[in-house]
C-alpha cells in the first residue's frame, strides 16, 4: 500500500505511516518488564501441577531459608482481603458460585492454579523459592469434557452441587411453529476447540506502593485501565484516586491481556504489605496454563427451511466449557456465540439455550471475535450442508437468505442477556458477497472444487459474517488541550495495545479541530489524565473514543473561532479554522495564526473569567453497536496422504463504514486473518483425561509463522457508514478473524468431497484430517 | 547455584566487564545488567525469536545462551542499529510498510533481518519469507515484514533493480 507522511488535511482516509513506530524500532519502547524501580522485589507464582486435588498442607519453611527470599504468601496471608476475582460482564445467575480465589486453599481445580506467591530479591531467587515449597495434595478425579461434566459425577465445586454454572435462553418469533411447517429440517452437532490469543508479550505487572503518600502506582494491566483501577481500589479498600494506573507499551492484547486475574490482585497486595515495589512477569508456560483460554464450545444446531432454501428458523443448544472458574468475562463467550449465530441472514425465528459448564481446565475469556468466530463456523457449515441437501448452489443459498439492504436497519431481536435488541445498523450484505466473489475470481476457482491435481485436492470455501463493534460499554472520552507554540495534546480514555491510536486519533483530531496533524500528540491509558473511561476491546476504540475526539475537536474549534471573532471584531461564523490558521471567509485578508489566540488567552489572565478555556472534553455515548460485515474466501490444497492442508489464497472483504487510516485497517485485517488461520489449522490447548495440559510450550502449541500462511487479500469497503456515530465508522479489529474457521472448513469439505468429508469440528490439523480421510467421524 | 564469574563483553561497540551469576541467561544479562531492554523475551524457550541478537555477527536467541557463554564475544542489539537518530534502512522500511503493530517482536525481527541480509543481500520475497520464519509476530500477519525486508535489501544494495524471482 502506498503510504504517506501527509502534512496537510484532510487526514481522515489517508494511509498515514504510524508516528508511534520510532520507539519500537529503536528498542526504546517501555514494556512492563522494562520498568525497573529502586528496591524492587520480584514475584513468582507457585501453580498447581494437579488438575483436581485437595490441599492438605503447605510448608514454606525451607523456601524461606533461601537467602534473598523475602516472603511467601499463601491463602491464609490474605486475611480479610481474600476476595475472589469478580465477574464484570455477563453476570448470569449461578456463575457467582464459581469465582476464582486469589490463591487456592482447600482445593485446586486446574493445572496452573495459583497456590502461593514467592517474593524475592530477583526472579531467579523467587523461582528457587517455588522449588522449595512443599505441598501435600490428595488427587481427585478430573473432568475435562462438557458432557461428562454435566453428569455431575465429579463436582468441580461441591457446595454448588452441579457443574452447570448457569443456563441462559431466549426465543425470537415462533420457532416451534416454524419447525412444524418446515419442508426441510436438519440437525447437526458442531464443536470449536480451545485456543487463545497468545500475545507475544506475556502478562506482567509492577506495583509500587508509596507508604509515605499512601498511594499505589501500577503498570502493566491495560485494556480497561479505569475499570481495573476501580476493581483493585475496592479490593485494597483504597479510594480510586490514590491508585494510578499507568499504561506502558503493550505487546498485544487480543482479549486476553488487561483482564484481571488473581496475579493482578496479588502483586499490589504484596507491594502494600511489603512497602516495596513488586514486579511479576509471566513466562510462556504460565501464560498457556494460566491466562484465559478461549472459544471452546459445542453447538447442536437445527435449521428449518423451505425446499427452495428459504431459512425459517434456527434452534441452537450451546455448551460452553468455562474451565474451573468463571472469570471476569462471565458468560460472554458462549452467550456471544448464540447472540450472532444468525449472522447476516434473515432468520425470522430463532431460539437458543446456552449451558455454561465448569470443568477442570483453565478459565475461559475472550479472544478476538469471541463467540462470533465460533458461531460463524456453525452457521456457515450448516448453510453448506443445507445447500448440498437441497441441491442449491451454496452461493445462491446465501444470496437468497442474506438480509437485503432495504430491510436494514434490521432487528434480530433480544439475543444478549439483559441487553437491548440486536439491530444491524447499516449495510449492503449482498454487495459485499458479490465483491468478494469477483475479487477472488471465484468462478475461475469453482471448477477446481474437489479436483485432484499433482497429488492434492483443491477446494474453495466461503463464509459471510457480521461483527458487532463499538458500544458494549456506554461511553468513551477525549480531552484536547492547547499549549503554546502549536502544541495540541489529546488525552484518550482508552488504552492502546498495538492498534495505532497515536496516529489514527491524531488524524481525527486534526480534521475536527482544523490543525496540522504534526501539532498533535496523543496520550492514552493513564487514569490520572482522564478520570473516566472503559477501554479497548470489541473493536470499539475508533467507534467510541474516535467519536469523542471528533466531538471534542469540533467543540474546541468553535471556542477558538469565538475567541478569534472577538479579537478581530467579526462574527464567529464568518471565520474558518484550517491547518492551524484562522481565515476570514469573505475576504482575502492574511489569516491569523492560531497561536496568537492561544497566547492571548493564556497570558491575559482571562482564563476562567468569561473567556472559554483552551481545552475541551467530550464523551461519546452509545448503547447501540455498529455491525461491520463482509465475506471470507479461502482456496486450499489438501494432501490426502499426509492430511496437510495448504492455504493457497485468502481474501477478506469487510465494510467498516468509513476508513480513518487504510494502512492501519489493512494491518488489522491481515493480522487477524493470519491469527484465525493459525487458530484453525495449528493451535489447540489439549488436555488429557487427567486434566493435564499437554500444550504448555510453543513447541506443542503452534503459532503461525511466515511460511504457514499466504499473503492475505484485504478489501475494505465504505458503502454503509454507521448512522450511530458522527464519523460513520465501524470497528476493524475483528472482521479479519471471524470467518476464518468457517471459510477454511468449507474449503476443506469441498476439497475432500470425494471422501464424503463434512467438517463439523475444529481444528483442521493434519492428524485430524487424516483421521477423517480414513473414515473417522468429523 | 549462585556461582559467579567475570565476563568481558562488547555490546554495540562498547566494552563491559561484569561479575555475573553463571546461571543467568544472556537475555537477562543484557536486559537486567546492561539495561538494554530493547531485546525482548516472548517465550524463553527459543521458539519466538523476540530475543534475537547478533553474537559475533550471527543471529542468536539470547534466551538460550548463558551470559558466561558470551564472554569475549561481540554483541549487537537493536539499540545499536540506528546511527544516533538516523535509522537503519530496515528500521525505515518497517515504518514504511507498517511492519509492526504492538512492536514487541520487532527488535527480534530486525536483528534476524540484519543477519539474513548479510548472508543474502538480494532476497526474493519468498526467500525473505523463509528467512524470517523462525520469528513469531502475533499482529501483522508477516506480509508487511516481508515487504520491509525486501525494500531494505534494495536500499542497502543501493540499487533500484528488482530482485530476481
């Protein structure tokens, strides 16, 4: 892509190179492990090697004798602060019975559960201490399968009396009637495996308690700085303002980072108790066994249709494997699977029942497009199976059922617990599919479906999607402050996890305010500079915070024009602010430099005495979500002898309403597609029957590398701006991943049609493909 | 366990003499003892490549070496790549192609690429793809990194000639 170092507006829409890159490419960025404070201690977490066991005794005496080991905290040390990690979203009744304690006491329930926290003068010594702690366990049988767990023969928590943590159901239209009237019914069971985001930087946390001031500064927990501060302040029984959450640079988020885990409570606790800064950096093995896992669920899906392919109803039973404890996201992942299961199609009757089940595995949380990746796989596989049964071209079947532009805004109904109805806000779904087929040269590839050439079978797969973006939490804010000498500071209420806010938000501010982009510096993720905010997740950064920047910029511009009008002696609406200069609309008079206004106001002593201040704060509110949409297309070749599938060609078409920076959007789309391809073809968190995690290193848990994926095609459409925000934008972070499982599974099924393979579960690893070829059920 | 040894080492042209624990990894030594935190640790078991540095000109995973094994060696890290504020062509190319998002893997990719281009100053796109396949990036999908390596190679050769396919 042609990139730009643009020096004049409009900036929105230009593929401007990132301004934040300099510190990263020179090694000068500050990630959490780069923070080094005087008297800093180091923590290491002792984790359970057992999946399910009673703890009879913990003996720390030998560990404490090691010189340099300062303290070992166990559950009893927590005293009155022994609260569990709270649920913050999708708090379905019943889930509260399965909260995670900060440190295990009576029982451990998954491999990796924190049992003790060692504090020492170095990380090396802290790990020595872990080796010297003696714990007496009594093993209990483990349960790692949802259906097995639902039998309640082995209870994860005896006091709950059941492993079914919660059940949620909803119904839209008259599903039973639709099934009675249907000419065609099909029922299938699908499964999506367990995998997770694996940001390249593991989790980490530095907490520094200043006992003089009674204040705590923390680095490392980003994504939701304000909510995290609120939760930790409540835990420590301290006023929020005495906690300072500082966002340092962050090595990727993808849903997993920035949620609160036991360690995020324990490290501040340790710092307060010991009166010294404490650092904890997770290693990769810990990350794979302790940070949120994601996805894993099963879906029994039934479809009712007419013979001509018109879908009448869906009925879905979703079973979410929550792991041993329900973490901060509550029931989000399985509930979101059901929420968007109907996707971009007209499904007038829809019923879903979601079971959230606990097992002896690591807790479940979000990973990029949580639930939507899963439901896209279920739905798009079902569409293909229907098409085969009804002898209709799969593409035609999709066009027949896609919601037409004139039906939009389209109300799906209430699909999320305690939320307003799901309303698809804007879009032309058939147009996106047509564009995808054309760009991909689908008609040329179609004759290759199922053909054997040079030892490999060829197949092409399609997946249509919608993805909710923005919204979710009600607001975000931005504050713009003018300084002397053309200095504009923009403070965001959200954090950055690699997306490029320092560039994109500067583009939005420059256009809204009417100043050159290089005057602007963007700050983010610090609770001291913006008192209120939510965070960066669900592709909501640009939608919510970008809109706040736009509003603040526009309002500040009005203030400045009023000031200039007063100075010049004309009406404000006779003036225009452009590229940092104030022009008179009707004359050729020499423009006034903005800095002259700023200097006068700053130095005349009139600040707060009638004249507007040189700053503006705006909050953008929205309870509704915007829906990006599009199509994924995959073309693959499969070696039937080895089971190895190669992705030859991949395309993502996504309409995001309006593109702020096409360079960054292209990066989001390609990067998330590769994450999805890796997750579909390489990655799986595998447990054995005893609940041991078999994939505890990157040698067992395979992340995609440059030779595993082809170049990804990406088409960004701007046909349907969102009516729900002033910029017309929709989020671009997740559309690239949402259809990967579905498109690849469809491509594989088409390639191996000769073997009558219809993929019903993921991942698509060579061993599983081989098993299907040799006749095992999918 | 806490045995110590003195090592002499040159990092980015500067000589250091330090007493180190023999069990300390080279990566931890660079980061903790020399405060050169541009070298990152993504897995600490030699898979992700974030900790890649040059040891006597060769790309090495500094998490898999002990500091004492590097005694007497000449090391180059990402901090030594730019000449003051004048960026190395690879650094410029990474910015031009949006070859980083979170930036955590970037120092490892840059140092790998320095070694790659020394060995093959004119890589094709496919050769560049192969050459960086030992490093993991979770954000970009690799395409822009490959483009950046090819562009930097062109610039380093001082030629506008397209590499042979």
